[in-house]
C-alpha cells in the first residue's frame, strides 16, 4: 500500500515528538515533521513544495499562512477545549495575574471556557502578526507578567521579558488531523511525471541541488540563497550540462571564494526522459572550537530580561530587583554576591538590557576557565576586547582567580582605567575562597572602583517563590518533552519547599526536568518528588578538598590536587590542564 506522504510543520519540539509518536500508529501515513512557526514555516514549505507531498499538517496562524503559498491541502491541528483547559489550569498555579493572547483559534475556546467556568481572565484576540508587539507593550504597562498564548505570541512575549505558557496541542487534536488527511487523500489522485523527477532529485537532499531540463533551463533548485548570489556556481553548472548529457555523469572540484566545492553531475532517467542534475558539496574551513572562557553577545542575541516579571514575595530579592532598577541607570561597576545557581547571571543580563549600553556588545568572561596566561594574553593583545569603549563586561566567578591572576588583574585596571571607558559587572561566591575573600583585588573592586553591591538570596531563603518557579520550569519542560502535566500536588510542592537547595535555582530546574520525565499523569506527585530529592543529598566533588593531606611529600600533594581538579572538571583533561596552567601532556605525565 502506498503511504500518504504528509509534511507536518510543528511550532515547537514537544508537538513534533507527539506527531511522530502518533504517526507510528497510523500505517497509512508517512509523516515528515519540521519545527517552525509562522513565516519560518512558510519558508520551509516554499523550499520543498516541489517535492509534492500529499498533504500538510500545521497549526493555527501557521496553517493559514501556508495555505497562501501552497496548493496542497493544509490540515489545521485544531486546539481542543481540553488543550486550552490544560494551559489555563497551569497558569492558575502562577503567582500573579495572566492574560491569554493569540489568534482566534486560541481565544475562541479560551473565551468559552472562561464564561462557562466563570474565570476572571482577560482574553486578547489578534488578527495580524504585526499587532502582537503593540498588544504586549500595552499589557506590560499594565503590570502583567505572564502571557498564555500560541507560539508566535509566546516567542514575542519572551523577547519582551514576559513569563509565558504555551497552549499546546494534545493527542486528540493530532489524531483528528490525521483522520482528516486520510479522508482527503481518498479524494485525491496523483503520482505524475514531475513527482518522480523530484523524488529522484531529493535522494541527495544533504547537498545543494541544481536540476536542468534538456534545454538548459533550471527546473529545480534547493539553495536557500537567490540564484543571483550563486552566479559563478550557476554558470559553472550551465557549462557542464552538454558534457553531462554526453557522458551521463561527471565530477568536478572547483574553488569558489577560497572554498573548495565538489560538483557531482548525474543524468536522471524519469520515464525515458533525461534530466541533468548537479549535487554540490561545499567544504568550508572548520570553525574555531567553542570556548567557555569568553562569550560575546549582542543586543539581538538574547531575550530581554524584564525586571517587572521578577515576581517574588521575598524581601531580599525584592530589594535586589529595586537596586538593579536604580543601578542599571548608572555607569558604576556592580558586584553581585550569591551562592551558586541563585541567578546572578540573569541579573547581570537584566542590568545590561536596562542600561544605556544595551545597544553595544555584552562580554561574559568566566574566571573559572581563565588562568594567568590567558589573562595576560587578553590584557596585552593589540585587539583586546578591553580596548573598546561603552561595552558591558560581566566577569563572573572571581573567587576562582589565583593570587597571581588577581594581582595582574588589579594592576591592569589601575594602569589603564579600562573601567572608565566601559561598564563592569562582577560576581562571586563569598566564603568559597579565602584567597579571594581576603584579597587586595576584592578590596580594590569594592572600595576603589566603588562597585555597588547586590546580594542574591539563596533558594532556601525564598521558599515562598518555589511554586511560581516550579510552574514556569514546568511550562518550558512540557514543550520539550510533550507531556500533558498540569502541575504539582500540594504535598509535592511542600516537599520542594522543605528541601535545602545547595545549588539553588539551577538545581531546582534540573530536578523539575527529572520529575517531568518520570511523570505520566496530569500531576507530579509527592512520591516522585521524594524519590528524586533523596538522590540530591549525595556528596559533591568539591567536598574532596576536606581530604587533602598536607603531610604527604610535595609530589604526592600535587598529584592529589590534580586529581581534585580533574574530578571538579568531570575528568575533562583539557579543562583541568587549563585551570592548572599546564599542558595536557604535562598533566598526563603527572597522573601517570
């Protein structure tokens, strides 16, 4: 039996996984799923519509836009009342007011539920993608911090700093769309000459493809860029058409703009008609390896952090947020104190986004992965990042700096006045390193640079915020894993609040991910929470510091220190060698 070839455009990964899972139950269907929303979904359809799928499945506004560019039947994964009810119930666990915003396919069912259940929830309907920003800006001015909506609305809301909950589609909605595809396919008949040609071409979809007819006219191209941008490449393949018609195959290696390009030509036979097709592989130079030392971000690289969405009942955090609002407007250095995982980096982003420097780059330097040689290289380089002006530098984990690096760092600041040209944000964990806590560098930052201090409370100090944080994490994880979880049982929340979080918000986020993986019902129960938390009290690798025996010979102490650093770096020898300021070969010899 010939399967119905169906293209599914899912607006989020969770729906993609659900579609693929349910498609296994329908032997009539061959479903190819991509993750894209609105205009991105349209671009995917434009780039592959010549492949002649039998039908397209999508959702809400994306389905409407695809209908405008494709002649194929487009089936809408309609949102059910159950889908909307799940989202509303999840939002009701949130601390603070929320508004439902979206296209008519979202808000119709929302209005109906709110009327029937007598929920006092504001519902906003948009009819055009360009209305979204104005609507969200109006809600932000009203103090709204949580938006419930469809994908395009949620994405825009996140960029504007809102907390969000996406209205997801459940099994019933996806199965209904499959039924509709199968019904429609019974009314359609195809399998023509052009389809066979495109299927032959797309056996090589991992490369760029140019296909000509016998007259030398391009009839298929899967390049994302315009053909005008590939003028040299098109000209080269045009000249190869007569050769390919004669020889039936060819292989050419050329260099375009210093990049070697392999052109493989094949003569495709479709029903006795031959088509010259070229499959093009570009071999670009490899990128530099990813580094954790320095990360450069621009204003458009990360979503804005809206301080108004920092909903909290904790007085320490409220005070910190108010300090950020005021301090962001100055050019003074700022130093953030707080335990690991308390959200210091999020606060640093908030300072950057709310400052006068937010149009310029944001540079994150992780002192944990720096050593003396790297600091010197950064300071002495002619094109050092520090030679710029009006940048924001976030230097985190200062407590990991060794004494020599601290001295060099302080000397550079004293001699260059780099802090007069740029905005600096520092962060550290107080009490983690005696060499830093009592250092000249910390005194210099606090008392000579006059860095403004902000203290982030630990999660154990703000237990009242745990239900709201868990709800937000749950919303994101539902999208990732495609689960139908509504929330946590009261006893489960109580267990989370009573637990001592050594790694704070980072640990809570990780625990929530484990909980949703283990949960197959609508609510996370106390038994699952208790089981997961019981494994969270295992000793951490940095506790090995307590077992360092200084009575041993120096060589053995050095070996113990190397083993300690290796453990803290998850036995990654490259990272351990960087921290110790030695080469990998030297490290290997010392632990041999």
